[in-house]
């Protein structure tokens, strides 16, 4: 037999024996890739201001919220659903400045803002200044899904909510003794009367938010807040403004922000982080640090963001003494923190 014939036979033999292995490798199930990260507000959050029981309450609620979203993602649910349901947990808790427990405006009324964004379609929904919607993030979601608009406000937003069976509550539902004391402290300061520094130091913070990546590779982000204590004239912060307090883009990342909203609006913080990643080719971590620790800080702004990129990499960046935050990855590993260190 000629050498070339033997060579061809050997090649055929190898191919026949290797092809099943290659076929099996091609058919191996892909490891799912997903993750979720949340915040419950940034501000003067220090160990010395926190009792053991209050710290435990925050830890348990952050754990509950992150578990809800992670379960949805692990079962193949969408990032949008995970973001919405996770935020609902925090909106229903008096611990945070969102929904139940929202801060009060100058008239002693809770005015709520929220937004949500789909990284796949870049569709978004937002609402501001509502006073009777139990879960503002749900209304923002309805605006995104059921209307041709991005943002609705105040009375008009609530009229839209009535058409879509959103749950309404009396404004008193949102009020807590803690938020009433914060309003009293802020009003006292306006009159030059000294008051509790603990309440004053956190009057701009406490927003809740979530960013998630689902198994289909889609990103989403959402943010919900009561805004700023003692706010006047229908003031609106960054939380309901797409690109400032919330942004999601499947090409880059999903971001939710918390802090002094005026500075986040002026810096277009959430979009800026995504844009740096897209146009400069830098990582989420690099972009977030530049925006929060340099650009925002240089302008005088305080607060932070949570974010997740298209590969599941998470960031929790802030320039305040603390930020309520938690994350849970594809392996089920959970991280819950409050203070800077």
C-alpha cells in the first residue's frame, strides 16, 4: 500500500474517532451568566450612628430584596422583572426613602419619583411627583410598556395609573415618625435653630435602586425615591431622569444612582459611565471611579452608584461615608455592606 494511501486512511480514522467528542463539546450546556446588584441609598452612614438592631434590620431587608431578584434571574426570568420586583421589596419597607418611608416635602407630603430602563431596546419609563401610588417603580414600568411616552408627572401620571390598575394608597401610608422628625429638623435649620445632625446629614439620600443582567444577556436598571427632605416648588431629582439616575445599555452596563440629585443631573452620571465604556473601551470599574470619585466629586456632588456590565461584573462606587448595598452572583454568593470599609 502506498504511503499516501496510508496517510489518508489514518486521517479518516482520527476524524471518525474524534468527531463524537467534538460533537459532544459543541452540545455541552453553557454556564448561565447573570447577576444583580442593589443600593438602598448613600450618605452619612456610620457604625456609630447605627444600633445593632437597626443594622440587622437593614441587612435582613437587603438580603430579602437581593434574594427576590436573584431567584427570578436563576429561574430564567428577565432583568426587567428582577429589577422591578427587587425594588418593590425596598419600596414596601419603612427603612428606605422610597415608597413606605419616603421623605416628606416642605408641605409634609410624600412625593415619589421612579424610573426603569431596558438595556436591550433602550426603552424607558419614568414618573415624578406622584402622591398615591404604592409602588412607583411599577408605574414607571407601565409608562415604559403601555404608553408612547418616557416620563409622566404628578396628576397626569396618577390618571394614567388608574387606567392600568396600579395600587393606590392614602399619602399617610408613606409617612413614618423618622421622616417627620427629619422634616422638623430641616425646617428648624432654616430658622437658624440647631437640630439633630443625624437627620440633617441624610436629608438628600436614601433612594433605592437595582441593576441586573439576565441569562439572555439583557441588562436593566431601575431607581425609586421620595427625593429630598423639605423639597419645595415641585423639585425633581435625578432618579426619574434617564441618563442621570438610571441607565441601561446591552452594549455596556446598567446603572442606578443615589445621592444629591442636582449634581447627578448636571453630570448625567449614569449615561456618562456607559458612554466612557462604549467610546473609550474602559471597564465599568474604571468608568465608575472616574465619574464618582473625580467628575462628581470635583463639582461638589456626593452619592454613589451600583452597576453591572454585560459580562456580569458588578461595581458599587460611592464618595460618601457609606451606602446600603448588596450583590449576588451566578453562584449564589452574596455580599451585603453599609459602611465604606
